[in-house]
């Protein structure tokens, strides 16, 4: 069965520092991969999505992610973190042969030190 | 302007009571979903729908029913609420593959 693992429940970075949030997936088939962000007391919002093609995808607010088939990873990166990035980040995967239903990871809470 | 609206935003229910959570979307999307969020579990799919008057079971459907009377509306029904159903519930809609648009969530406490 498809699954998504976010190994870091919480990550703390200083404002202005670079960021990487990790995501590992397992699947049989062609994966579609996503990063969503959840700000306090809000629903999830799409940051970026990967459909088979260019392995590096750009998202909103300076975020990007890189698909690696060899490492089964889809890590999220940002060059310089802003305090407003304080949120919970979810990685998700879907498969064309599973009706495109999304399976989410458990999320990573990002804390930003001023 | 919110395109996926959930009501109520929060609710306290008694064990064994009936609970209905409502979702309304103005995105004109065919697909709608109900997820629950629990600490340490991320989001898990309860029910979803591809078209009005039809619903499908997700990964954790036990104890829940769903109703899709129109393209815009999708309800989640707990006939006999239990303590284990205390969670935050999210409704979402989508048109293309998996770009989900979420509502703000309903915080349900079952006592």
C-alpha cells in the first residue's frame, strides 16, 4: 500500500536560515506528490505539486521540492525562512491506479526562532 | 472568499448522539472529501464522492455515513457518536487530480 513518512515531527530554524523538511514515500505505480501547509486554526493549503516530469518543482512563497526516485523522497526546501512560515507541513502522495486519493503523512511542525 | 465552507466550526456532542457536519463548496468541483485529523496521524480519508447522489468509502469509514445531495453539498453523519470520534474534521473539494481545496475545519468534541 502507498504510504508517506515524515520522520521529523518538529523542526526549529532561525529566521533567515535555510530549511529542509523531509518526506519519504513508498508506492507501486506512478506517484503524484504534494506538499500542503496548515496555518493555525485553518485548513490545508497547497504549496506545490509534482506530476511526472521535471523533478524540481517550484511552489508559492519561495518553497521548492525535489522528487528523487532513487531515494523515494520528496523533500521540501526554502532558502530563507520567514517568521510567517511558522505552520504544520504535510506531504501527500496519490497514485493513478488508486483513484487519485491522497494519503497524507503525519506532518512536520515548523517553529521559527526570531 | 472561502470556496469551501464547513459548519459548524466547532461542536460538543454527547456519546450516543447523532452529529451532522456540513460542507458547501462554490468551486463547481465534482470531487468532495471528508478527512479527520488527529495528533500523530495526519489526515485520514473517511468518505469521498465523485458525483452527486453517490459516495464512496475512504480508509476509515466505520462509524460514519456520508451524503451528497447536490454537487455543492457534502455531509458527514455520525449516527452514534463515540469518544473516539473526537477530532478535527476537514472537508475538501477538487476538480483535477488531487489539488484539494480545504475548508477551515470543524472541531468536534464527544463527551
